[in-house]
C-alpha cells in the first residue's frame, strides 16, 4: 500500500461544465403534483428556478477557486483513494482536528468554518483556540471518488481516518462530526480512544436510558420529532440502504434529478422560513450539488447506507464512548436527545443547546458551531 500523500487541486474540465449546463437546459420535467408545494416532495417551480440558475447564472469556476484556497491532498488508505483538506494553522500551539460530514453533504459544508478554526485571532478568537484542520471527503464521496470494494461502513471509515491522522503525524487530536460524520467520529471514540483528546458531535444519536419514564417536555418533543422522521422522512434511506445502485443511474445521468433528490433534504433539515435560501446560500447549495455531479459519486455515497445497515452501524452505535464528548444540539436537527440520554452512551463533558440552526450547522450557523468547538476544546 502506498503511503504517499500527493497535493491535489480541483480542476473540472470545461467540457464537463458545458455538459452539465446542456443537460440542465434539456431537462424533461414531470407534471406538477396535485398540490403545488413540497408536500409530495421537491417543489417543481422551485427546482425549475434552481436549475435555470445552475445552468445560466451559477459560476462553478468561482467556487472551485474558493475550494482551492485550502491546501488539498490525496492518499491511499486500505485500498481506497482518499481526498482531504489539510489547513494548517500558523499558531505554534494549534491542536489537530479532523472534521467529517455526511449525506447529502461534502467538504463544501466546511467552507465557512475552516478559516475561523485555523486562524481564530482573525475571527474573534484567541491564539489558543487554533486548530490544524483535516477535512476528508468520505470514502465514496466527492473527490475521494467512488468506493471500489464492499464494506465501507462507519467503523472502517473510522479506521481509515485514524490511519490518515497518523500518516499526517498527528498522534493525539480532536475529532468532530455531524450526520455520518457523527457516527464515524463515535466509532473513532470507540476504536481509537488512545488517540483522541475528545470528540465533538453536532448530531448526537442517543436513546432514552433503560427504565427512564419521567421524560421532560423537551425530551418528549425530541422523541416525537424523531418518530415523525422515522415515519415520513426515512424513505430515501431505505432506498439507499437496500438498492443504492438502482437510484444511482438517474442521479448520475440527470443533474435535475440529482438536485430534486438532494434539495428536499436541505429544506427538511435546515432551520428555515419555508425557503432553503433563508438557511443557506444558494451558491453553497449548488457547489455541494456540483461536487456530487462532477465526481459521479451519487451511487457510491448512497452505498454507505447499504454498508452501515448490513453491518448494524446505521444510527445508534453499539458500545459506550469513554472519550470526553461534547454535544451541540440545534433545534432543527434530525435527532435532538437530551444530555441525560446522551450520557448513557457518551462520556459527556460539554453540552450546548442552541435556539437556531439545523442539520447543516457548519453552513447554517458557522459561528455557533466554531464557538462551540472552541469552548469544548478549552474544557478538555
């Protein structure tokens, strides 16, 4: 296995951009749903407007340059091509930090948090708040390219990320994650505790401890929201978890189909006023979509659900994490356990509950997330 770490720069060929624009302009649209809103799924009028802008208003080259402002590299670990941002801090006492994302996200989620994390003095923090930031594209996602063999579940990815940090010379570090990154980071806490100063999660997966019946009003609200998600919001995961390749053909061939599949989650999982753009920037949304499109990783990203369900590592991770754990709970998050729920699974030493923000915290409320990571690290 090669342990070479090679510099990388995103450079999408012109013909790929032209092909995307042509496909968007030639989209064959379905009829409107019986009710012209999001109740049946992604709203037709919204998607048509978004795709029109993607084709003729959005500037990929500008956002490609935004991504390329950060030092990026590739390496091979466990037979898998792995892409990552490695944004080192100039502060001599900076701590190493690995941050990871999930579906339908990418490293684009971290565009607004990398600089504040590595250069805190320029962003309202103190020198001791600095981090050397490592932000990998998950195996099968984005510029890491598709996975080429089976078995890439959260535990295997956790081992991969631990190997990456070792390869970069970091023997003790903090790990942070949301969505799949939360489950991967939890597995890092279970499997590589000796390497971790602590883990910080902005999507905490936890259930009520056995025998607890005296639920608070907030706990009942969180449990009700979770039950509603299982009933009405989990259909995509069942498809990803059982037949990811089947849906992958359409998502790889049609950019409008890819957008329709993904943007509904950005409406459902953000803290918004009924529009996605009230929570996140439209160009950030399209940069994330473009990452999936140009890398052709819609099918392989979906396979993570298949692998995790097959290995029993979808959702709640078995075992108890002894590593010091910080939790950040945002009101529009998919799961919102209480601290006492989380304490049954994690060694919780830090806990924050915010009054705004959702699942994509790094895009929605980057200042809150960065501040909470800093506070957690100071408390370690």
